[in-house]
């Protein structure tokens, strides 16, 4: 990727900014986005860490213990991926390679979001297995995971495709200025 790349495979259009200014703007945007995900995963991870010390934990079966351990590990690696952009910034600050740092931090953020999806799925699976009666919990987990995938990945990718494909209609841009 070059420094004019926005991470989506094309240069920013309609902006009059230097490469350094673009990197600064993208860095600020990225950090704001990461803050939202970091807070959520850190709260979830904190709660997960306390579960092992509750009386109910001892009553869980082998499968539920395995799901719990998987969920804690996923929460930990998710936290690592979503905190990584901060480390990138701190370690690379002043090296005049911010565009490269932005690209790598952005990639780690996407990895963190995929891991967050896995963490949320695993946590939901554990909670619904333990808390619900009957066999409807797999359907609930599947529906929530489908919702996450739709909101976090499918819809943004669809919009990106619709607005970056040459000659694509852009119905959400509003009415054409040439028509009355």
C-alpha cells in the first residue's frame, strides 16, 4: 500500500491535504474507533476473569469449562490486538513513518474486530448454554452472530463496494444535482 491508500485500496478523493496530514487524520480516526472496541472488550474480559472465582463456576460441566477457557483466551488476544495500535503509535512515534503505522494499526484493528466477534460468540454461547432451558440456545447464538457479521462486516463491505465500483449507482448520495 502506498501512503495515499486509505486501506480500502484507493486514494482519498476530494481532500486537499499532505501525506502527513492525511496520516494524522487517519490516525485520529482509527484511535477513536479503537477506543470504542477497546472499552467493550476490556469490560467483557474483566468480567470473564472474575467468573472462575464464583461458586457457580465449580458447577459447570467439562464442555462449559472448555468454552469458558476458550472465551477467556479469545478475550485476551482480542485485547492484545485492539491495544496494539497504541503500542504502534508509541514505539513508532517520531520515526516519520506514520502512514505505515496507520496501515498496520488498521490491519490489527480489523483482526481485533474478528477476534471480538469470536469472543462475543463464545461468551454468548457459554451464557446461553448455562442460563437457558431447552435447545433453543444454538439458534439464539446463530442469530446474534449473524447480526454482528451483518453490522460489522457485511454492511460496511457492501457500502464500500457500492461506492467504489466504477459506474456503480449511488442511491444513498441523494438526488442528482442535474435533475429537478
